[in-house]
């Protein structure tokens, strides 16, 4: 089944300032950046890969002048996370939305998994989400409250898949972090939610996963295909917008459920 037509924008994020981690490249983060810009936001792109980040900023900046800013950030480094938040607020005057998209996967049986492999996936995927969330929540409170955080989890936080113990544990942690952190700041008008994609097709994923596995997983989806990254980005934009004003602590599955 082919994807539906690309949807038109509705100014869901007009005048908002959105910070996105791991926003360079061709995956969900990049799609969130484009959809946020199309919906009227100013966007701070962040990524650990400087060359890829610069290319993304140049491309999007040409299409959306004066609304794109790039700041390199490795989410495993607290000082860089602090600089990201401070730099975003300095450039656009405030921050309204944080999208925690940075994550690291890989396939390895737990029998063969080293401590370093385990720690690296959790450090980027779970600890990185914690660091960025903590930093931006402090900014939200300093601004007087309000704001939204959208975390990128995964259906593997719910489902079992072989050779994914580290990644699934990290994403389950992101889900729990989302629920608990949301209650910590609800009284300040801050919302924290997450999306849980199943399978979103993009070139980077093809580099780290076999074509056979991707084809098999895609066939198991209800629509018989992976999601397009922009289909996940649409849900992220919704959760970041005022249309989701009464949602907090929720994890929204973006999945063609397995039949």
C-alpha cells in the first residue's frame, strides 16, 4: 500500500520555538523539523554530527529564512545540553517545545552484549532524554511555565523483539520518564508526552538493519508498509500543539498494529 498524500499545513505551531535533537539526516527528527517549520515554528536543529547538521540547516534555512538555527549537541554531555538550551533561548528569545529524538539502536543478543554496548544505548536514548528534558524544564519554569516536551519512544517499549534488549529497555525507560516527569510539572502548565513508532522507513535505518528484516517487519504492519517519517512527525506536531492541551504523561502509538 502506498503512503497517503502529504498533508497541508494548518499553522499548528505558529510563533512557537521548537528545539529538536538528532534533527539532521533523513529520519524522524528531520521530518519533525520540516513539519514544524511548515506549521509556522522557528526551529533549533541539534545533532551530534556537525557536517550533517550544517547541511540540514543550510537546506531548511533557504526554504524558511530567519526561522532555522543550528547548534551541535551530543546529548551524552551535560555541558553541551545546557549550551543547546541556552543558545536556543538566546537566538529566539524563548523555547516553547522540546522534541527528544536522539536515540541509538543496534542488534545484539543479550548473551553476547558487552557492558559498553548496553551503557552506550541507554546513555544516548534514555539518559540523553533525561538530560535534555531536565534542562528545558528549568527553562520553561524560568519563563513562567507552559511549554511542551515530546519524546520519541518506540513500540519496543511494549513489545518483545530478539536482540533488542538494550534498545527496548531504554525506550521503556523513556515511556516511564514521560509519565512521571509529566506529573512533576503539570502544575506549571507544562505537558510531556511521547510517540511510540513501530517502523519508519528512512535511509539510515536501512544501513543498520538488513533489507530482509525491514521487509518482514513492514509486511507485518496493518498497512503492509513502514510509516513514512513525516507520518510520525505529524503526531509529534499534534502533541506539541495546543490541540493536545489536555494530554500529558501519554504515550501515543504511531503504528499500523500487527494483525
